[in-house]
């Protein structure tokens, strides 16, 4: 009986507790506040003070800057309680505030990415421009060098035989004065030989093998007779100077007639035109010859280019003031060079820099032996010298 009574009391107590639990209200679980439910306002005044309470005389806890967006905690008729950041909240006058959307925060990662992207694009653009300008300048330098080499080859492949009883003078813009005709032609790159007697003219031509003849008009008849009777001269162009009445050119012959007062441009153009129209292919001399003349700007560069192109072997001697230089060539390559204590490529470049003095080249019979050890490629030396000179001129202009 006691057992059943105890069980009954326990059941009654459990039922009572259950009834009380069901009767009490159960609180709802707390839900996170969505940012979309937050009210945001923006400061409109230049400086908005944040007060401790809704009194104007209350303690000022901080300030809002114009345009700053804050969240609204509470509001009254004239006051609004805002949270400026995690440690600052308070009351501000509602008249200093305006409704706003949520603040826009830039992701620092995106800011860094944009900064590095813009910096990278700027550096890439700078490098592209630098490389483009370098390539353009290099291409222009190579084109100028190529043109200079082409002009040198064209000129130094051509020998001009002069026939004048008294060598005439011609005004040269290079020397800014009247200079002898032979000196003028050498200064623009031609190899020139002068003869004053018609009787020795044919033998001079056979030895010199000219590609063009420049003669005084008084020798027209003997020159034309020799050209018609000599197989070597029959196709050689002739330029006559000091003409009075200009006659008609012989049929199937390349001739030019210039008046006594012809200037340097007319003479240069006539020589170039006659060489271009010449039906005879330019040939190099197969016999050892001695080349000599005055040194002007570009003379030695053109001469070395020519000697390298035709693979000459011999000795080039240069004299400029008290300086004496030497270049030994073996089949067009520089076997040895010396000037003022310099040797090798440095001596060759120093010789190329000479703009005054005289030169002589004495050809020797080439042998079948290989180039001496340490021989320099003449074309490479010329290209390196031209490049260094171009860069030096560019820096001096800058």
C-alpha cells in the first residue's frame, strides 16, 4: 500500500510539474539582426557633435564628419542616437542628419590589386616605349651605317682618271674654299689618278683601269679616238669640263658635257649619272695597286670597308700631325693595328676617328694561309665604331 501510495504521489508531482511547464511562456530564440533591417543616416553638417544625452549642454563624446554614414540606434522628435563605430555612440541632432543607404567599404584586397595592376600597366607601358624607342634608334643607326657602307662601296669601287694640262679647281662646301679637282673627288670618296699629257694617257688608263674619265674639253678628239680604238676604254663613260659650245654625245656612248663654271653639285651629279648608265660592269683591279690621298671625315671608314669587301691583303699607313698609325690587312681582315700606343680594335677605332692627314695603302700578294691568330673582322669593327659614334652624337644632342 505504501509502495502504490508513493508511486501515486510521484505521478501526481510529475503531472503537476508538466502542467506548470506547459502553462509558462517559452521565450523565442535570439535571431541575428540582418544588415538590411539597420537604419542608416549620413551627416549633412560639416561637423556634427555626438552628445552623451539629448541635451545640447551634454558632454560631447566625439564628432561626425560631413558625409559620414552611421547606424541609427534610437530616435526622438529632434534627436537621433547613432553608433559611429564599435566604441563610440551617442545622440546627435536629427536636423544635422539625412537618410542614407549603408556605407560602402572598399575591400583592401581589391584596392591593393587595383594599385598593383595600374602600377604594372604603367611600368609595362614605359618598358614598351623604351624598347620601341631603342629599337627604332637602333634600326635608324643600322640604316645609316648600311647607307654609308653602300655609298662607300659604290664610290671606292670606282676609279676616276683625270686628263688636264692644268688641273682645275672647284668650290667645295666641305672645305669651304676652292680646292683642286683631284682633292675634291677624293674628299667625296673616289679613287683618282691625274694625267696631264695625252701621250701618256692611254698607258695610265691601262695601269689604273678607271671606271670613268674626267677630261678637259680640249682633249675631246684624242680621248674619243682612243676610246674607239682601245677595247678597254670603249665603254668607259667620259665627263668633259670647261666646255664652250656643248656638242652632241657620240652614239651608244655615255658622255656628259659641263660648262667652265660648273659647280660641285653639277659635277657630282654628272659623275653619278654616267656611272649609273655605264654599260660596263664595275670590276676590281686584279693587280697590286697603291692607294693614297688625304684624310677627311669618313675617308678611312670607306677605305677599310672597300678593302674588306674585296678581301685585300696589304698595309695601310696613316699620318695625322705627329701621329702615325698602321693597319695590317690579311684578306680583308685586320691582322694588326697600332696608333699612339694603342693596338687591336682600340687602335683601329682611333684611326677611324682621324679627320685630317694622309693615308697610303700598299697591296701585297695574298697567300692561301689562314688569317693570323687574333685577326679582327673588319666589318664588325666598322659597325661597332659607327654604333659608338652614333650613340655619342645622340648623347651630345640630348
